[in-house]
C-alpha cells in the first residue's frame, strides 16, 4: 500500500474517482499503466505523471492519453505483482543509458 499522498501526486481527482478513490490495488494498476505508457511514448521528455491521463477500458485494458496520443496499457496480475504492457500506434523509441541499451517497441 502507498500513502494517500502518492495517489494525489500521481492522479488527478477525476482519475482517483475512476480508480475507486485510493484503493491500493487500483492505484498500483493505474501507476503501472502510466509508467508503461510513458516508457513507450516518451522521446526524452520529463516525467510528469498528472500529464498522462488513465481511464479503465476493461478489467485488463486501460487507456492512457498523453499529449494527444492514446496508448493502451494491458494489465495482468501475477501473484503480488502488476504487469503493464503499453501498446501505441507509433514507431519504436530507442533510449540509451550508460548501463545498457533499452529498446521500447510499440
């Protein structure tokens, strides 16, 4: 469980309503959806979580809107982990770090 301040920092009031208030499982799912979408869509921009807007499409699919681009985040629960895979209609983004090359394919 995350503190209430976490949900308020990451989500707009409308998103928190969609997530069922501050339900810890739904907050974690929404957080994972935003993280996956950001990693799939960003081109080096700073991460500002409230700029990405999540909404539930179904139990396992969440829509994420960021700067006019919609992305689907497919969610699955594995034991006590949330797995989010973002699918966007755009070319692959390649980000490099000092430790390794990370490739996000959309």
